[in-house]
C-alpha cells in the first residue's frame, strides 16, 4: 500500500505510523499475518514430503516477488535504485534465507508445533536488536514480551513437542534472522508501495535459489497433488498475502507490535493440528495459549502514538513516543 512517508524511522525517533493507515487496515493486516503464518507451519511440513527445503522457498518467493514487482510497475512505481536493491537484498536475505530457509530445513526433523514455539521468540530478538540500534522499550512492552515467552514455554510443557538437535538449533536461529531483518527494514531506504515487498522477495528468492542449486536440490519428477497444493498455498497466502500484510505492519506500527504475531502462531498451529491432524488440546496447551493472547494484548498497548507535524501543508505522521 502506498504511503506519504518513506519506509523507516525518523532520526532520533520511533517507527512512523502514517496518517493514511486506517486502524481497520492495521487490525486486518495483523489478523491476516497471525492466522496465515500460523497455518504455514503445517503447509511447510506437507510440502516437504515432495519438495526439498530451499527449493520450496525459491519457488514461492520468486513467484510472489515477481508478481508484486510486475504489479508495481503496472501501477507506475519506478524501478528500485541500486541502493534500494542492495537494501532489499540484505533484508530479503535475512527474511528468506535465514528466517524461512533455516525453518524449512528444521521442519524435516522437528515438529511443526515446536518450530512455531521456537519462532515465537522472534519478538524478543527484534526487541534486542532494536535496543542495540538505540530504540527504547516501554515497561509494558517488556512485560508483554516476557509474558509471551512464558506462554510459549508453558505450551511446550505439554509434552507434545519434541526437538531434534541440529533442527532445533536451526529453528532457533531462524527467528533471529527474521527479527534483525524486521528491525533493519525500518532503517533502510527501500522502494515504495508493492515494490517494497516485491523487491525483498525477488532478491531473497534469488539468494535461496542459488543455495538450492549449490546443494543440488531438484524438482520432484511427479509431486503429489497434496504437495503441490501446499506449495501453492505457501506462495499465494504465505508469501503474497501474508508478507504484504507484514510489510504494511512494519511500515505503520512499532516493531514490538508488528512482530508480536509470532506469539499467536503456536496457538493457530495447535488448533490447526486438532482440525486437520486429529490432535487433541490438553489443559497445559490451553493455559499457554491464553497467556500468549494476553501477552499480545499487553504488547499492542505498550505505547500510544502522538501526532507530529511534518514539513509541508496537510502532511502529518503519527510518531511513537
């Protein structure tokens, strides 16, 4: 979505929320990211039955990124500059090579539920990186982030989730890359409109494809219908819809709010397992899920924005205190 302000932060300020971002759009984007990305853990597991891990990322991100860039050009958006492509490559690499690529590899040996729990630490890493770049964190935000971690740990106590050595380590490294990418995306000069997401996906998809080719991954000769549907879901819903909504959140909310969707994902993953995998929800998981939802509410109310006038007539932005 187009905005009247550049992506990133003002010097010495918090993230910018433009006046052109209706609250309903922010809420809709947050719900979309929480629900869609909560379901992609199961979709990745299904796709891995037919496709190698990095090739999954290459196919979905090149397809979605290409469509977004083409749409942006048709809408009249300019082609990204060399500096913007460089920024997109860095952020896209953190998102799609480290964040998604390592997660795909991890899900070959680690349950999708446990991966969702480990990835839920991402807001904590985003907060750590934000502090390193000089951002402040309110007491309520800090309490919410800590409470969210407690919630996912409680869910892990249910005994349903099991890790496997290297896979668990990769699943823990993945959210570090995603958290750093989220923080950097607010500080780097990126293209506007759909080109923002499209350039990151395209650049990241190329990097993932190179890794896939180096590893010798190949397309399956006759993938199952189930695997193809799962890959299509990941490309359209997980990448095109989900990441576009997430990029919107990063442009218009604080990092702690945008990244707190990761606390909802384990809840969605568990309920999806019940609906599609015949699993059951025990009391411990239910309690953990309630704690997670409480943490999301606490983080989302962490800081209230205030309006700051920009230069020029009728141009204002909302700047987090």
